[in-house]
C-alpha cells in the first residue's frame, strides 16, 4: 500500500527496541530547531549566490552588488542574515567592510549540497 508514494507497513507493529535505540541517539529538540533554522538560511537563492561569490574572494557590499546586479541595500540585508547565522564574517579596512565565509564548514555544506543536486 502507498500513501502519497510512501510505502507503509501492512500491519502496524511498533518495534520497541529500535524505537528506544533511535530515541537515545536523537539530539536535543533545541539543537534540532537550531539546525532547521540554519537550513532555512540556505533556502534563499540570493544568499546562496552571495555564498558562492564569497567562495572565490573576500568582497565588500559594493562589489557583491555589482557582481550580482543587485542593490547594495538588498545585499546588505542578506549579508546581515548570513552574519547573524554565523555563515559569514566581516572585517573593517578603513571605511570599507569586507565579507568572507565564516569558516570552512560553510564551504563544505554548500559544496556537498551542490554535488548532491548534480548527481
């Protein structure tokens, strides 16, 4: 039997030992919530484009806006979200602020997702 193309058991029989084993391995609800929130940040194509740009080079808002053909205001808004999520970091150089990936984890997350869609 299939409900919405998902196979179901013919009989409803709970396998207590499996359920208990997996329950013990689940992260805390707060950690799962935080993980879901992180993935929401990746759910915007503009933010993904910004992250891809920052793979290549540290850049300021003006440069990113020019490259992506967007307004500085729109880029600043998205960078603020990325920074709050600890995906990008910034450094000031005189009057300019330059953005880069926060760490190598960000690159790996995006790269693995990209590899997955290309399979």
